[in-house]
């Protein structure tokens, strides 16, 4: 039964990578990386059970913490003004 | 009893897998950044909850279940916060949400 | 089945690597490097190497991305495309690749039990660790006791990286004294957003507690000094992100960070000197206690503490060196 969940998670990871490669704005890519991170946490937890080694759950917990801090750091650095031109071009395209 | 636990675990894991997959498709197919954020964050939280609950039922009452519960609490707290921070950053730097519908492409 | 998962993850890795090389916008490249590190951590995990996966997840995917972004805030964010010397570079890379591929043709199959790496010291470690050191995690035993000299070298390398950054960029001399100083730092703090601030304040104590757990649990499960130092540094970086650089520099001032950096490496070296003074070789922990096995365990705890303190100090120094710059 863990195989079904693992396959679903792996496919979603591939889809998130595609969005990270495609995404026109910076925020698309940050979203894709964040989603990839939470899927990695799930993948680690499921495979830890597949292997029958529940003491590997420390990795999943560590990764959940680090992912959160990584996304906040990206947004904090982003806000200090590097990518406003790119985002503003997108906003001009997005207006009706 | 063990059979019942197995059946419930199967249901939870499959449902969680389905949610996660829907989130992945959503993040590719949705048109703008804000709609993609909906797809990513809502399905993320729900899928995580279901899959980890399914694994917890399989693990029984051991230390592993406590660690899984810690992961669930942590992700429930920080997932929405990360989405909030992302949406806020996008809004503050000028990306406007599309308020009218557009033809599907 | 696990083979299929491994192949799938490796394919994603190749695609991501090609995309990193082809990206000209450096911010995109940094984001993709985060994904690359995560894929590597998942690969290590599938190959059943938990300690390495934990270190890669903590340092590669989290701290490295933050540090690269900090560096990116100080440089222009498009790559300067260079048009000269491309054919020479291509020739050198192709020749090197062919030589490496030729060398790998001689390699034994992955996991072959008759390979030299599995027949010389590895079985000895696996067989005699319960007798000499008696801790469940053999990786920590190898890292901390049998190969302690190598780990000392690694700590000195980490310390050197910190010293290099201090030479190149420097830390501010202390927390800024005037309001004008603090308004010129580059990064915005998220303090004026209530939700990240509340959630951050709620979870920072638990992250620090988890770092201590990973530090001292390294003998029983995946963990150890490097991972714990990275997680502790991540907690302080989170504090710096939500409360501002000045607040973070006030709690852990630059002089304290330099003391931590040097102190960690010094603790490791001092353990070696103490063992020599007590009559054994350098870093031979058996002389640290009456019972040789207890001595080994004491030795491993002390050096892992030294490693954790040094790594935390260095990572925070590098982070503050980038984030607290005023230009």
C-alpha cells in the first residue's frame, strides 16, 4: 500500500520540477520549490516505512523545518528588491 | 482488528496520494500565480494529513507515531504560513490577481 | 521497485542539472539548486545512507540556498555570458569525461560483496564496534572514533571557510548603535507581518530543542555534530529573518560567533591533547575513563559537541557576513 502513495508523490515531484523550470515569475518557482520540499518530507516518511526503519523519521522532521526556513529566507531576500522588474512586467500582462 | 486497520490505512493512503497528485496537476494547469498557490497549499496540507495518518495507523503506538504526529503538527503550522508569506510577497511586489475570467487556453 | 524510484529520481536530477547550467538568471539557478539538493538527499536516502541524507537535507537544501541568496543580494542577477574560449573549454571537458568514463569501466558493481571496499576494513568495523565502542550507529563510530583524524580535518576545513569569509567580507563589529546604521541593511525583516512572526516565535524553541536532540542522539540514530550545527544555525537564521538582523546580532554578537567557531575546533583538538597527556595516542579515547568502552563513548560525545559548535558558529558567521552588509 505504500507503493501507491510513493508513486503518487514521485509523479507530483516531477510535476513540481516542471513548474519550477517553466514558471514565468519568480514566485512560481518559489512555490514549486516549497511544494517539492513538502513532497520530499512525505516521500521520506513513506520510504522510511517501506524500508521498515522508523528511526529515519528524523530526516523527515529535519527537512520539514529546513523547508520552511528556506522559503521564508527566499521571500525575505526577494522583497529587498531584486526581482521587482520581472514581477512588474508580469503584472502588466495580467491586467484585464 | 488488524484487517480493519489495514483497510483504513489503504483508504487514507490512497486518498492522500490522490490529493497530492491533484495538487501537482493543479500547479501545472492553473493560469496565474495566485490560483496555483491555491492548488499547491490546500492539497499539500490535506494530502500530508491523510498520508501521515495512514502511516500512523500502520505504526501503532510506538515512538514513530509520536514523531509522525510532530511532523503533522509542524506542517500544519508552517504550510499555511509559507503560503501566506509567498502570497504577501507576490502582492507587495506588484503581481495583481486576475479578477475576470478568461477563455481557457 | 526501489530501483525504479532511484532511476526516476536520477532522471529528475539530470534534468534539473541541465536546467541549472542553461539558466542565465541566477535567481532561477539558485532555486533549482535547492531542488537539486533535495533530489540528492532523496537519492542518498534510497541508497540507505541516512546520515548523509540528513546532512545533505540540513545543509545543502536549507542553509546553502539561504547563503547563495544572501550572496545574490550583493551581485547583479544575470549571468555574464562569456563568448571566448568556449571550444577550448569543451575540448578539456570532453577529454576529462572520457578519461573518467574509462576509469569507471574498471569499477566493481554497486554493492558487490567481493569489492575491496567491502572486504578490507568495513567488515572489521561492523564486527568489532559492539565490542570496542558499543553504540548502535556504526557511522558515528567510524566518523568519531576510527576515523577521528579525518573528521578533525573536516572541522578545520569548515573553520577555514569561516575564516576566509571573515577575511573577504567581515562582520560588523557589534550590533548597530544608531537607527541610521540599522536602516541601511539589505534585507527586509518579516517582523511587520504578524503571521510569520507569531508562528516563528512559536517554533524556534522546538527547532533548538530538535537540534540538541540530533546532536546527542547521533550515537543511536542518524545525527551528529554537523547536522545539529546546521539545524541550530537554521533556528537563529529564522530568528534573524523575523525579528531583523540587529536583534539577531544582539543575541549572538559577532565576537561570540568568532569564539564559537574557534572554540569548537579547539575543543576537538584539546580532546586529542588531553588523551596524549593521559598516556594514549592523539585522539585515542580509551584513556579518557576507567573503562575503555566508556572512554570511547565520552570521547565521541565531546568531539561531536565540538563539531556542532564549530559548524553552527561558521554558518552563522557566513550568514551575517552576507546579510548585514550595508552596501
